[in-house]
C-alpha cells in the first residue's frame, strides 16, 4: 500500500529549507514531538497556536471524500428512481446527475487546495529531546 502525497510542507527555522513532510513527521507534530530536519539535522516542532489549529483542522477533511461519494451515489440513485417513477424526464435526470457530479468535483478541488499548507516549524525546546 503506497502513501498518497499529503501536500503539507514545513519550513525549517534553522536553515529556512522547505521540506515535504512525511507521514511519520505529521504524526510527530500531532503528538507534539520534535523531529529532525533532514537538511540541517536540527530538532523542529510545531509550536505556533495558529498553525497548530490549522494543522488540526486538516483532520476534518479526511472523511470528506468518502462522504461526498456517498452523497453523489445517493443523488444519482434518487434521480434514477424519480425518472423511473415519472417525476423527472430523462433530460432532467441527466441534469440532476451532472450537477451532483459537478458539486463533487468542486468540493474535492477545494479540499485539495486546503491541504496544500506550508507550516513554519520552530526550533524544538531544549528539554524536548
């Protein structure tokens, strides 16, 4: 199973190098553990309250893809049943389906845009290592 790229980047406070954060680094940030910059090997951690809130808000987007797929499938099924019953014409059912798929792609694009984050990683506290 391969890990999908997260798009979350971090900027080192020591060397100002921007690195793509790996899943283990994201896990370390989630439990407030310092980790080493792979460029300068100095300890880093996320300690800015604003950026911690932004990082934690990324968790709300994890179930979005699955819930949007369920919503689109339900909308397509409802449109199909309404067309069978005679409440919608074939063209109206097609329009309804296209709108549901369009909403799915708009929401997924927004979610991908929200996940492209560059966090400024501060130097880890001396007692954290």
